């Protein structure tokens, strides 16, 4: 779950919001996930949202593992991105931030926020 308060807290004193969404895709769903979720969200995000960086990556040793590198200028831009995802993939479960259709492909998922060093 991506916490708005965590994102807002993170942005205090930082110029950008850097985050990585990573996880493991359920067996037998890998190609479908990359085609129907990763490729579609990549295209829609780059067309409609204000992502500074939005790039999916597939693990070279285990195609079921992925990460999505994201960089946003503001929490508002990230919230607008979620609206794009909801239009494309449907609503989220009450306790989650991402659409259920995305999470249904995954055995595990996590979001980490990062800050620049130096």
C-alpha cells in the first residue's frame, strides 16, 4: 500500500519523489502481466501523466521478478497517475492503492521510496 502520508513526509526537503514498485508475478502469468499490465501502463503513463521516469524492468535471471522505476515531481502528479491506472484497470480494493487487476497477477509486491545521495 502506498501511503499518502509517507509520500508527503518523504517529499519534505526533497526535490523529487523517487520510488520503486517491485514484486513477483504468479507462475503462468508472466507474459500476460508484461503485455497487459506493464506495456499498457507504460504507454498510458507516458501519454497522459507527468512522470519524470516511468520504466519497467524484468529480472534477467527470473522473469517473474520485476521492478518499476518511477520519478515524480509531486505527490499530486503521482495521484493523477493513479487516476490513469484506475481508468485503465479498474478500482483498487479498499485497503490498497493499486487497482485489483494489477495486484491479482502478483504473489508479492512492495513500494520503496528513495532519496538521492550526495
